[in-house]
């Protein structure tokens, strides 16, 4: 895993992924790439952006943005003309109450149903004149004098690739940031050094997203209790989760508390002798799979498909494993003169992962098998079946992983 920090609660914005070999048969899919589908705005307001992605866009597709009732008074200049970005302005909040609204991003095209997602916008209340002097060294909220880490971090459950993490701040109204990374990346690093590294990575990420640092920090800032599951972790690896209060109102973000830290280690995957261990976990409309071969020297194909695609392409005879394999082999053979089978993105060596967001009710298959250089089968086919009913998914031949999500609103 590289040095990039993994943001908790990133799952809500997982990109929609289509099966590599049947992409041309998939309808357009609108996916939010706004982190956690929530934007925190300071009382002075400012300019912000909602980002999204359209997979397989239609030629006549149209994006529109709608403000929910009550937000029209303080959300202005909503602009959806730029591809993959909806921009808006939050006006200054002069009241002593937190205000909340949402913006719905809608995608329509001829012959298809409307697709949409909503992003919640929460703006802080105006600061009271009764607040302590921010320059007072005895003021516990003074960013220049961080208080002790006022958080309780609890690891509720760990698998080989996920960890359910509960963050409980002492003060539910305090804005804060949470990060996860491999533990040795922060071992021996002081709070000041760690915060500086975090901000460097945040600036780099913000730049890649076309945002400024303040806007990005607002995206990832949390309030209140957070209970969520971090996925896409490596097996048998020690990780660290840490959090701290943040003040994003000045010219540069400042840390307002000490940094709370907690460690956990993911489980070890049992390796199938002379085979591939294939583990799948699901939540709502998403699956993630980890394939671990007994050796790193052999090529294997790790991919997924759906029953509707197999039927549509004429693969109706045989078991799901046989039909998925034949679909892959036919496609690789068709393009082998231009693209050797071992060069496909889904052909792996060593441990690998794949994941996707389902866009319609169907039966889905996740599979892996060793293959020869020409794409032909070299051993058994390992396969998992997932039923998705349009809201929830279930692995029929593997234990279901329970993902618990929840945001506690600021009191």
C-alpha cells in the first residue's frame, strides 16, 4: 500500500464499476465522488463543489442540481455546467443556530430512469461575542494551544480487509478529522509532524480534485459520534486510526487538540493449498473481494460478471463458473493478437482485490482461476455468487459481513 492516507467513511462515495468485458452493455451510472456525501461549511460561508462521475454517459444525458426546501435562503449560485462538478456558494450565517440543507444532483437521459444522489450541507452558527478570546493562552479552544485528545476510539470488529471503527468525541459540536493508515507510517511521529504530513497529503489530494485546501478539509471534517467500517485493508497488517480537532476558519487549517491514536491488526487469510483463496464481503449495493493465491508466480484471472450479461451474450449452457470462464476466454481470444491475455488489467499475480457497486437487481458472480499464457484454464475455478435485490446484497456461498454506518447530528 502506498503512502496515501485512507479516509474513513469513504465507502459512501465508491465509484460505480462495470464488468470489464461487458462495459458496452451497461447503462449510464451516476456516482457521487463527494466524500461521505456531506459538506461542512463555516459560519462565514464560501464557495464549494460537489463532484460526481458518470460511467458510460449517454449522448443526451443532462445533469441538474436542486436545493431542498429551506436552503434557498442561504445556498446561492448553483452551477452544474461544468462536467463532473456542481458548484455553489454558501452565504454567511449570522444567526446563532446551525443550519442544514441538501443539494440533489440528478441525471436524466432518453429512455432511462432518473438517477440521483443528495449531499447534505451543514453550516456552523455564527460565533457568539461571549466566546473566549481566541488569542487567550488559557482558552482551551485556542488552535495554538491544543487540548488533550478529547476522543475515545473503539475498534468494534476486524476482518482480513475491514475494521469497524467507533469515534466518540467529548464535545459533539467540535469539528474533527479522522485518518487510517499502516501503523508504521506514524510510529514515532510527533503530533506536530503528523499534522504537517496530513496537511501536505490533503493539499495534494485537493489539487487532484480541483479544489482548494479549505474546501477539501470541509469535505472530510466530521462532527459528533462516527461509527463506520473502513474497507480495502491488507490482511495480517497493523493499522493506525487517529483523529484530532480542526479549525478551518483561518488562512490555513490548524489543529485544536492533541491527536488520539488507536492500533488494530487485520486477520490472517488462510491459503488454499495449490489454489486461490477467494473471500467476498458485501454491504447494501457494494461488494469487495480479496483473492490470495498459494504462490505469487502464476497468472490468474480475478473478475466478476452478472447473470443478465451472460444470458444476453448467449452463455446459457453450463454452470455459472463454466459460463463466466468461457465469456472471459472468448473475449481474451478475440483480442489476443493486440493484447496478450496476461496483460489484461484483471489478470493478476499475487494477492489482489476487486470491488464494484451494483446498479440493478441481478445475480452476480465473482470468480478467480489460474490460467495459461493463452488465457485457457489451468486448474479449478473459484466462484462466489451474490444476489442483489436492488437494495441489499447477499453472498449465497460465503458468510455475510455486517457493515454498520451512522452519523450522529450535532446537538
